[in-house]
């Protein structure tokens, strides 16, 4: 081998390499893109998940957008407040305070939603949508095949009883489930919103009940019961105005299909917490504001806590009275400036109703609504004057209700240590007698059970928002029995005796005064009484209304009575 040739080749390669190096160095200097040091620092403050939940192509894209002012400093849903604070320091700005966002699934159908077909394809919602829009008879609701579960990188969403449920403790509001859901029934909402209409079906009530027993039927009972007029009916669907909503849960109490959900905590968890907090014969129920304000001044476990004082309802107070409690103090924060608002107003309304009901049963439960913490819950060395000083100082600034995460060892929203939740077990179709399925609100059952424990009523009539009594004018009645067909709780029910006698029975204890019977009566034969004799409310007291038989047979067509009524009213059965 020619050594000279090797040397020449080596020199040429080295010279070419040197030339390329010099050229790239000069080009790099000439065409260099200046990197903003702030962008590097912002990128370092981000968690690095590259989930895309911010709407930008990964953390690098978000960092650039934040520095350029195209995205807010709190634009990373995964990093949350901690990342936002670091980024704000880098940029020398203040981070705007905001509520934590979590995903929520607006469907409660699950196992109570009817299947229209047996789907055996790929277990994926988007795949199933390509086959006749999915296997569920309801075209609006969750299919339960778990596309959202696969999309979530944080194990925050699971299929429970056939419907997607979000674990808010794990949710980082990345939005992957929102964009993945083909039905578009998952949204990001403020964590402080604790009442939801878990249905998006805009069909009329009878059509909804054919496909799902947990759907909103447009009965407007929730709207009528809301103490703050926060619910309106839009396209046969309940809509909540969260500016007015106080999270009291009254709407969920009266909803005949469980389409409305009230969280934080459950009724069972709250009652258990109250019983644990009994001191002598007194229970203190305090809002989360007061818990935050008083802090170390409180005796641990001396009070039960709720997000808002408006969460307390009559069934809870009656249940505590039946357990021997003699006094309930409902402790409110600064309601005038609270984001929840009106909590004290609702608590006062509930307290007055409970006093009236319990007095009728001879129970003298004392219910006090106040913003002054009682001495019984204050730690040793703390007196009422010290507590008042701390309270005034805390509320010198406007405060919103902090989210209540725990209920003394029981996770909010879980069923741990509690009885299994009740689910309506009724049919998905019109029943054989031509009526819609019925559902008695759990709180109503618990209220009546508590009153039964207290014995027989001592008073005469009750006039409250809780009950009504139906009177049917026999001279006007046309025996259609539409009142029984559309009664959501079954307070009005049909009877057909063996001797041919027929009519309806009315059980005042189950009546929630929704007015559906009066609204659907074609003969205007029904009157609702506000004043109800107390003796009518216990023991399943029923009144019989015998009607003139009509030549109608439902043997072959259980939908006949509904179909006939639909024609008479041009299909507008649930229009208000």
C-alpha cells in the first residue's frame, strides 16, 4: 500500500472535516435562534407529562406560549397551582386564583340504560359508534366501553355499573377524556360544583323512560323545589345556574329518577359524622368556611362539617331527633360574601320546616342557625371571645367555600362503611298497567321512617313545602287515570278489584307536591292541598277514589293509554 496515498487521503478528509466544522460554526452563529432563558425556566417548572391537556403540543409548546403571552401562567392542568406559582415567579407576574377543575361524566344511566343490540365488536366507544351509533337505546348517554378509561394517563376514570365515573382526587383536568368521548358527555367543571344533572337526553319524558330509568324526564320537580330558583327547564332538560346554586341538594332529593346528583358528602356519611360528633345531646354541623376560620381552636371531631350549611335537610334533622339528639347547631360562615351564597337562608328554611314537622310529632328538637361557635366545640384554653376575634379576622377578606375532601376516615363519594346505594329497580318500559315507573326519593323514606320512630303525631294539620294532598272532583273526573300514569313517586296508583271496581289510591306520605297529576288531568279535576293532616303521613295511609269504568283494555298494548293521551295532547305531554 502506497503510504503517500494514505497520508494524502487523511489530509484531505481532515481538511474537509475542518472546513465543514468552520462552516457550520459560522452558520450557527449567523443563523442562531435566540432562546429566551425564561422559556427554559418555564419548561423546567412544568411536569413534563406532554399530555396535551393544555391545548398545546406538549410542555415545550406550552412553555413557549406562556412566555409569549398566548397562554396563562396556570395553563397546565397537571401541574396545577404549584407549577403556576413557579412560572409566575419566573415571569414576575401574579397568578390568578381559580377553582380546581375536574372531569365530570354527565350520564347516570349505566346498567339502568336499555341496550338496543348485543354489541360484540371492539370494546371501544369510538369503534361502537360506527355500528348504528352504539349499542345503547339512548343515543345521548354513556356506552360504558371505556375509551375515556384508556385515554386517561392518571387512572382517574373507571367504568362503574356500566357508566364512566371520575375519581376527582386523581383527576388533573388534562381533558383527554373530554376529547376522546364520542358522545361529548364529559366536561371539565369546577370542583366546588357539587350538584349535577347527570343526563343530556333532550327527548320528552315518556321517550326517555323507554330507554333509561335514570334519565331526566323534564318533570320540573327540581326547578319547583329549588329554594333559589337556580334550575330551569330547557328542551325538556333541567339546567342549573351555578351562580345561584348553593349546593343544598334539595333538587336531588325530589328527583324521581335520580338524574340529579348531590355530592360531598353523601346523606349516610353526613348522618354518621353527626352521630360521631354528638356531645351530650347536642350536635354541631359547621360549614367548611368555619372549619377553615377556626382551625386549631376546634376540638377534633366535635363537629360535623359540610361544604355549605344549605346541605342540611329535614330528613337529617328528623333522623337525629329519632336518635335522641336534643339540639342541633348549624354553624354558618360569611354567607353574604361566600361563592356558594344563600346557605344561611336555606338552612333557616330547613330549620323552620323541621321544627314545624317535629313539633307535630311532639318532639322539641332545638335547631339553631348561627355564626357564633358554641363553647362545646372549642379547644381547651379557647373561649368564645377568642373564637370571635379569629372569625372576624378570617372573614375580613372575602372567602369562597373550600372543597370538603374527607369525612373522618370515609372518602367523600365512596360507599365505604355505608349501606350499598339504592338504585331504582323499575322497568325501562311503560309497565303492564300503563303507568310509568315510580321512584320514592331516599330522603323522603328516611324522613318518614324517622317520624315513625317518634311515634304518633300529636298535632293536626301540617302546611310545609314537603307534602301535599290530592283531591279529585268526581263530577269532573273522566276516569282516564292519567294522574296515576304520570305520578313520579307512585303516590297516586291505580287499582282494579276483582269485582270490577276500579280507580286510584292516593298516599299523601309519598306525595312530593310536584303537581304533575294536576298538570296532566284533561278534565281539570284535581286540586292540590298544601295543608295535610299529620295522621295521613304515616302508616302508608291511602285514600281510594272509585271511578266509572271505561271500555279500555290494556291486555295487548300496555302503551295504549299513553298513546291515546299523546294524541289528545298533540304529543306535548311534558310541556310546561
